[in-house]
């Protein structure tokens, strides 16, 4: 899963900003002219609303984990998927 996150994190700073998010959406063929749609999608993933998607927000949404899921539980999920 970390590799998938790194695909989004174009500048490798550990967070995906809105600009990076839009570039990746375009790379995978998802395009929209609606800024409000882009904002809605980005804000759905940006759980703490800090303007960046951190790994724990990303994986939490991919696996539909509640936003209060402990970091240790997410780390366990990451170990399972990265070990295959």
C-alpha cells in the first residue's frame, strides 16, 4: 500500500497536496472541469482537513477504516500487504 501512496506523493515529502492529487487523477484517466468535484474528492480523503493527504489518511480511506482507527492497527495492515 505504501507504494500506491508514493505514486501519489510526487515530490516525496510524505504528504499529497491537492495539486499532486489532481495530477494523479489525470494520470489514471479521471478528469473533471469542476473544481468543486475535485475539492469534494480531495476533502473526502483529507480527514484532518490540513490540505494534505498523509499515508494514514490514504490507507484509512482505501480500506474504509474509521477515522479514529489507531495508528498501530493501520501499521499492522501495512505490514500484511507489503509482505506479499
